[in-house]
């Protein structure tokens, strides 16, 4: 069945659906995943990045073709993703996808919107958005050195080694990060403690270390 999303966006969406179903269930998080993957692709010097249909929405940059498919042609969209899921997606950069997926996992929707609002490519159009203008195109030339510095900072904060050795516990709108070894050894009492922590005034992501004595250290 026909959809507006091109094959590249379908493959990327399929990756998120297969690897992070919870994040895929949010159209906003899917959009942020696609945005991060594409801008990292440009920063890395790839020649197949795709900014077609990239628009400035109030919640940040959005690929309007995927947004429309997800919201208004969901059956056709899922059929295409299921078709792709049955194949090996060889041309997706796993390291880049994992970083982009990790970013949308450790922040809630509001935080992700605020983060993408920091990009000059979106800020350039903020006044037009506030005036209520629609269908505002973001072009490649809208991205600045500041944007790529921000991307480099995010990549340095979350190297692939850290991502692959970290578990994320999501409760309500809080996302707790702890090592895989600490996660494996969690006691029932410690697991329950996360429910209490989720009610605290904490900012995502919340880093948790567990001492040898079983004390949970929260940062």
C-alpha cells in the first residue's frame, strides 16, 4: 500500500519499531529519532542523509511525510514496516541508530522538544511558528556550526560503549540509568525504590549507582 515516507525513512522507522517499541509508540519520539539520525549522518560526512519534508513544528523539527503516514495512514505504514522488518536492514549505521535511539529513550517528550529547540535550524523559524505559520521548511543551510557542536557534545556524553553497558528503567516520565551489572543484581527492595524516586523532582536522565553495601546513589 502507498505511503509518503521514502524507503530510507521506512527502514529507520522499522529499526526503532524492532529495537525500541516503546519509543516507536510515540510519534514525537519517532520524529526525534529520525531527526537525530539524519543530522548525525550529515555531521559524519555521509552523502545519503535526507532532509526532504523536514518542517519546523511547535514541538521541534518534523518529517511531515512520516508524521502524516504515522497518524493518518497507519495501516499502510505498518504494512510497509512489517515488510521491511522481515529483511535485513544492512544500510543503517547501528552505532548512529543506537545513539539516536538512546537519546529519545532517556528524555521525555517535553525534554526532547526543548532539546531540539536548541538547534539553530529550528530557532531560525521560531518567530514564524509563533505567528501561526504552517508548513515551514527547514533546509540544509539552516544548520549552523552551533548545531553540530551540540551534536558532538551529545555524542561525547553518550559514547557507544556507555550505551551498550547501560540499562534504562522508565517510570512515569523519569528515566533512570544504571549499569547492566547493577541492573542484573537489583533486589526487590531496590526495584521498589525506583517507584518512590519517580515522584521526586529529578531531571532526566537520572544516573543511579549502587554501592557494594546496596546503597543507591542518585545523581
